[in-house]
């Protein structure tokens, strides 16, 4: 397990690589159950941008979290870019409806992929988060995955009560937590034949690998559709654009992985939708289904990968991908585009905060002001971009002038203050402290960088503050004048 670099290392509750972001929030106990409790909401929470910005020093940027702490790098490969835009928009900004179906999480056949909080007992020993407790690993939380790809162990679940995080939110605080029931392997993972178990483990390994954008970079929804069509044609299930049901039925009914195919939402039937899937006209949106069908049609994952690398090249370039968008943007292109499109809005937002801070801290330098803004802000605001937008940016030259002005102001204040203290018979010694009190920045001389630059102010202090001797004399005058009868 690696930990991401920290901006504020002292805080200690940073997110771990591969930790599911929404459940990291549980570990922090910071989000009320209201935000996460409807059973599917922890999978697809919304309006996370402000939360991310608040936590930036412990979780990193929005991009970091999307890449390392969500399932988006995997699921984005299986859907058109505009659908993924909506999914990401939902996560960051505001609820979008109908996303469950875009993610293959809704519909009559989605029940096989249950939303459960699963963990691998071996990973629990290794995946220790910054609080010293095991974190929830995103790989294990893809609905439909039964095994840990790393350890080949069945994933484990706690008892029904523990899994009800609406009723018992405290039991989801970290992946090692349960009521005392002890965690048990998921029942579907038990009693499998060696072949099926190996296939389940391989599915978990492939989905884990696909969370890394470097792994099979060509695996996107268009290439998946084309590779499925290529495989179906090679197996003779589709010939000359014709769906051959009897060959299809024969191929699948005798397949050694049939129980696994049946476990998923892939329905082997004489239907238009299955025909369109085999022709590459319709997408299988759930990654597990798409991976499984690719593997079955190509007799193995390495063969399927080769086919994926052929992209949409002939003879299957002619395959009409009616439901498939032509803009197959990858996650990184998407994030770049997203940043570009949101640049203006973000610039405006941060620039306004900058202007407000500038009023509040007129003596702060540009760097100091930027330090008060969320660290995202530096992606949008630079001295140049601010100046170009007509915003007043403090710079070295201006700083010099500002310090001179301040110096003059302090010096004048001190002299006026000294006169006032003398006139009102100030009963204590007129010290630097007494002279500076009442100034808008009474501790100005404590600023080690600023103090040496305030030459006139220093002269005024030297001139006006009283020595013990001077104070003694003044005190005598005050007392004697008070003794005088009126
Ligand atoms: Zn494991
Ligand atoms: Zn329990």
C-alpha cells in the first residue's frame, strides 16, 4: 500500500491508494448518514466537490480522487463519453437521474450485482489506513465481484445487521469492523468447481487491473463492442450480419463457464438485445459482463486483449455501432476537457475570493494570498491571469511602496499616540507596547520580515518611548500636580 503525498502531514487521516472515497468519509466519521445511507447512495454519492475541496489536503485534488479512490477509471471504459460526463457530473456537482442504468446498476437483470460492503481477510491485514484501521478497498466494492484478485480469496461479508449501514452506520467505520459476528465468505463464492473459481478470480484480477489507466489503454466501449462482434463472428454466432440463434444456443449451452455467465446479467436468449450485443450494436455496461463475454468469445483473456488492440479496424469497422458514441474519450482526455470547460467558472470563483482576501489582507503578497485559497486555485489563478483580468495583484515593487506607506503611517500614529498619552497623564511607562496599542496592527514589530523595513516607525518609537528615569520624573510631576489644591 502506498500513501499519497500529504500537503499537511500532521493531520494524519489521509486517504490511502485504492481506498474507496465515500467509505473514507465513513472512516473520518465526517459525513452524516443522511448522505450515504440510501442503500445505493454510497456507490453513487452526489455533490462531492465541496467535500473534496474541503479535504484536499488529505485526499488530494479532484483528479487524484477520481483516479485513485473511485471505480470511475474502470467504469468509464465501458460507456460513451457523454454518459461518463453525466456520471462524473453527478458525483461532483449535482444529482443526475437515470445513472444506475448507464452503469448497468439498474434494470431487470441488474440484481445479480449486489451492493455489499465486502472485504478480503488478507487485504485487511495489509490495507491499514492512516488511523491504524483497515480501509475499504475500491476493488472489492465493484458489485458482482466475489473474489480478491490479489489473494484469490473469497470476499467476506459481515452479518445482515452489520451490513445494514442505515441501521448501524457505526459498523461501516472501517473494513475490519463488525458486531462480533465475524466475517464470512460470500455464499456464491463457496462450493465452486476449480474452473469456475479460477474464472471468478481472473475476473477480479482483470477488473482490478483495469482500474489502472495504463493497463490495456485501448480498452474502451467502442473497442469492446467491436471485439465482441469479432468474437461472435469468429464463433459463427453472427454470419453476414445475421444472428444465428441455433449456433449461439449450442455454443453457450455447452460452455464450461455457463454457470458464471448465468450468474451475471448476460441473458443467453433469442432476443433483439442479445443479437445487438453480439453484433456490437449494443453495449454491455457492467464491466464484469463485458469482460466475461469478451473472454468467452475469444477463449481467454489474452486472446480477447489482442482483439481489443485491433480497435474497430476492418473487417469489423463496418459494424454499425448505433448506440455507441463516436467520441471515445478516455478518462484523462475527459478530465483535461473538463478542466478546460470549467476553467472560466473556476477562475471567476477563485478570483472573487482572491479580491476579497486582498481587501482583508492588504499587505499580503501574491503567494501569501494564494496560501489562503484552496490549493486548486493555483490551477486557475496566476499573477499574469489575474492581472490580465484587471485584478490588482500585489507584486514586489508595489510591496516596497506599500511598506513605505505603512512605515510613514506607523510613525505618524506613534507620535500622535505619544502626545495623547502625555496629555492624558498616562499612569504607566510609555513603552513600545503602549505606543502601538490602538494601531490596526499593534504587533507589527513582531513580524520579523517587516520590522527591519519600518525605519521611520522605529525612529519614532526610539524617540517617544520613556526610559525608567524619564517615567519616574513624569510620575513625580503628575503626583505633585494632583496634590495641588483646587
Ligand atoms: Zn486480498
Ligand atoms: Zn455482524
